[in-house]
């Protein structure tokens, strides 16, 4: 009987550890950037509605909207079929300028660009470059608070479309 209780306790502990590890892994992958610096979140909406909802949130937050590029339309104009893909460009010039003063080449990554695309299976994704990755890319070590603010803003905007 004692062996049986030990085995049950061991099985319970192993199960609890596996559950904990799975939960931690899922939490880390929620907005985790890959080695390529990309953060991807699945949208609950089609591409057009995802873009519209994000644009509404950008406007509501008083953030400057610069451009919307319908990449599928541009490809179609060149005779190339491309699933729905839209790049939106927005930012806060006083915040973005702080990155540019730290390293002018960071202008390659500013203003913020977010890609909304539909994959072959019909799923819609929102992707952007991780701001910590941008900081490393441009060797900017003295703007952590500003990078954290940029991350917070984009996560807030994309939360309006995130699939649950």
C-alpha cells in the first residue's frame, strides 16, 4: 500500500510539473520574439477588419498614422498573386526621435511598422519587429524606458484584434 501511495504521489508531482512547464511556455510565447526579432500574434478578424480596428485604436490614442500599404494590391498590379497583406505605419514622433538621436540608422526601423497578413490556411496574423531586438540591432543601450513604452503601445494596439 505504501508503494502505491508513493507511485501516486510521484505521478501527481510529475503531472503538476508538466502542467507548470506548459503554462510557463505558453505565457512566454504569447508575445515572444523569435531569433529573427519578429513578434507575431494571431488576429481574431479578417485582414481588412484587423487593419480597421487597429487604425481606430491608433486614432483613439492620438498616435500619428502615416501610411497603409496594401501589398496584395501592389502585387496584383504587377501581375503577382499575393494573399491579403497590409503594412501599417504609425508612430509618436517625440518618442521615435529619441531612438534616432541615439543612432540615426535606427531610422530604418522607425516609425513603427506592423504587418497584417493572411496565411495559406486562412489564419490572419499581426507581426512587428520586437523593440528589444531593434535596440540590440542598433546598439542602443540607454533608451530602455522608451523601448518599453513603444512595446506597451504596440501590444495595446494589437490587443484589440488578438485572438483569445
